[in-house]
């Protein structure tokens, strides 16, 4: 399970790095990530990669989520849906499907589920169960989707470090 996801994950994590530096990082981390066999080992490698890239691990996961979204079929479909629906309604439709996608290069997504999405008072509340890294990935997907829709997004995850959380998204112009 892990090894098939590592190279695409590393590609997304290093996508915006200049070619020379990127090749160096790929040479360093690809063999390490290919040998990952557990969630714990992945989290250690993720932390190490984030340190090397000078970014917080959660922000790195958000960046990977945003890059994955931009490369996915969802991006094209979102533009069509966004013309006929308010941004939060469009975001709700997207977010409710993320846990069903099979080609996401992120360990733990098989154990991640969107329990509910509730749209009210200009906010989208998403209840999720699963690894924290998947919540950060989802926040990145939402951030990229809102950029595509021409709005900004704020999000608040409560509680911050748990396996059952509610993420509240607010969009604004």
C-alpha cells in the first residue's frame, strides 16, 4: 500500500522546487519513502521531508492537497459547477467526495471518511474521521478549490489534534 503512493506523493511535495534542488531531494527521499511500511514510518519521513523543505508538516500536506486538486479531474468539473452554485455549495460537493477518490497518493486515506457536511450561516462544517494528515490534505484541496472559484477561504479545525474533527470553512471575496 505505502510504496505505490510514495513516488507520486514526493512528486507533488516537491513540484514547485527548482529542478536542481528537486533532483537532489528526490535522490535523497525517494529510496527512504519507498521503504516506508507503516503510518508511523510515513509520519517520520514526512517530518524529515518538511524539515528539508523548510515548511511545517501540516502546511506541506496542504500544499500536496492543493497540487493534487489542480492536477485532478475535480478542477475542471469545479469550474462548471462554480458557475451555477455559490462557492460554499460547490465546495461542499467537492469535499463530500474526497474520501471516495482512489488515486490520492496519501497513506491513511483508506481509513479517512467524511461523516457529514453541513452548510449553514455562510459556513461549511465538515465532520471527518481518520488520520490528521488527511485533514490537512483536505484543507489544501479546499484552499485550491476556492482559489479556482475566485474566493478566499478560512478554515478552523477543532479539535486540532484528534482523529475525529470538525473543520469549518468560510469563503469570502
